[in-house]
C-alpha cells in the first residue's frame, strides 16, 4: 500500500506525553430477552489529534492522542481533511486489551493509502465527503488507546541571489495534514444471520454514534442483486459452490445473449466458488450510499492486501470486514467498501461492494483502474509474511469463475484505460496481466512482496480451473 516516494527524508523525534487515564462511562446492558435479530451493532468514535512534546502549536511535527480509556473498539485508523494531502511521517498506535491491564507494543499504520479509492473526477471521488487516511489496523477487542504521529523532515535546497552574492538555501519542512483525528471502530459482535442480515443486541461498552439497521429497502436491494444465481435464496448468508456443469448452465442464463458461438460450445469458466454474502458477514446496509454503480465488463482482477495486520482468526474475519466497511464509509467518506471481494487466511471468499457478485460492480480499489476490473483483497499484511496457500487458492478459484463469466483468460494480457495515477497518465491505454497486483497499476507496495510473488501461481491455477 505504501506509495513509493523519492525524497530526502529525516525523521524528527520527540517523546509522546501520557495523560492520566479517565474511566469511560459504563454502558447500559442490553435488556434481558432482547431479540437476537433486531439490529446490527457497530459504532465509530473520532478523537482529534493534539500537539505533543514541547511544541504545542497547531501543525506541530509531533501530534497524537495521549494514553486514555475508551469504549470498545477493534480497528483503528487516522484520517485527515484533505484527501489529496500526503502524510509524510510515521503513525504508531498501542492499545489495551479489553478488561485487562495489558498494553500492546507500538504498531505502525500504513500511512500511504491514497493508492486505493475512486478514480479521479468520478462522482464518488468528487462528492466532497472523501478524506485522506491511513490504512486501518485490526487490533482486536480493546478499551484503551495511545497514538503518536511524527512528521518526517523533508529538506530541499536551492540557489538564491542576495546583495552580497549567491548563496545556497536549505528549506526544511515537516508538515502534517490538517484536521487529523483517530478513528476507533467497533464492528459489533458476530451473530447468526437473519434472513436478510445478521443482527445482534449491542455489546456492552459500545462507542458513541450507535446506528441501528432494519429490514429496509437497502437490505432488500442488496439481496435482490444476487437473485438469478443458481441455488441462491433472497437474503441468503452464502452463495453455495456449483459444479462445472451447473456453472456453465448458469453462465448461459446470465450472459447467453453476449456469448459467442465458441463460448457456447466450449465455455472456459471455473466452477462457482462458495461466497459469503454481505448478509452473511453482517453488513449494515444503512451505512452505504443507496443504489449501485456498474462498469461495462470485468477484464482484469487486481489483487490487494488490506494491510490491516495478520493478528486475526478466521472466525473474526467477518468482524474485520465490518470494520473495514465502516472505516471506508464513515471515516473515509466512500460510498461503500472499496473492494469487490475479500478473502481470509482460511480461503473463505466474501462479497465486498454491493451490487451482485456476478455483475461488473464499480469498485474503489485501484486508483486509475477501477473501470472494467474487480478488486480482490486478501485480509492481512504480506510485505514479509507469506500468504496462506488456502488464500492464494481462493483467489484463483474466484478469478477463474468471475473472469470466466466475461470471457477472460487468467494467464493472458489485457488493455485498460487509465483514469489517472502516479504510473500512467489519464487516458493512457495500458497493457496489464488479466490477474495483476495493485502495484502493476499504481506505484505502491500493495499487495505486499510475498503475496505479489504468488500471483503467478494464482494465474496458472485459475487457468486450470477454467479448463485451459
């Protein structure tokens, strides 16, 4: 995720201050006998960053949140006002495990997250609600936090003429973006899915801004977007796997009018994998913007990592996804979660942005190349950690099916038109692998060195699943 920057950088350091802890107000317990399928829990709290150390002026090079008690949260991130502003610095957080006196070590947040998001000039990008942000970090159930942000000192030199002759001038700056605040996200507690969405009573100690979810039009429209798929009931918690014969029959039903005679005679498509729906992972459909936005086709799959860390269990994956969803929408100002699909370390595939898993839903995952593509994010951070083989296999199975629906060969190349970015100018026709890494379309570390190195395996496996 981290964008590749070329600059002369030195880090300014100062000690963070710790203020006395203030116990949070006790939350009222859920009433006994409350229906387990009444509402979807979840909340977000925002804490403004303040100057730390000896420099107390606004815009100081060291800002943060002194150690304090909070309500329950499991995912953190730092956001700021201007989505075009770059945070040149280091963001670190440490948290306290809920109900204990145990504090974590300092953990780094990925500070360059602008390589994700809607394409420049699109309605989503120009909505006026989008903020700059770090990547979110999963920290597990916590009730205390401390954050520090240290600006990096960027130096530049130039020649200046004076009355006494020419001299070299060195300018040193260490700006931090304005309006920085810490986002504490409580994704809520997992529960057994309701017919349309999983719901549960609010957990004790929830943060402020608790939102409730009802069986609304938004919920029904998401369920309806997947109708027409074989064996999928409206509002189902999962889309079951299909065998090859069933998948080929379904492909004819979904795209028969667009299929060539060759595709009809020999469709190259992988069997449809099992996919947990938004209802299955507990999406609160009242959070996102109403309606869906589609692109024309799916010519490529961009593979990402979420950079949320690897300290989660597979049972916690739905909570992690709910946290990312809430962070993308409530904290970053996007219309929905950015990825089209997510995959956990056990190989479970999850529906991402709403609109239908078989449809060409426009995502916000690869800045400049969201059109005619899909974004698949493996949950975790894979700069130095190798991805689980189950996750790589799941990426291949998903790509074999979804790319096959649109007649694409996973081992081939394709052309996409750039919407603008730091590698390719807007309007450029770019030749890319049908299964590409995020870094192929944008100068970034995503999806991490270790996951990127597995994309060749994913391509060959996906082609095999398609029968090539």
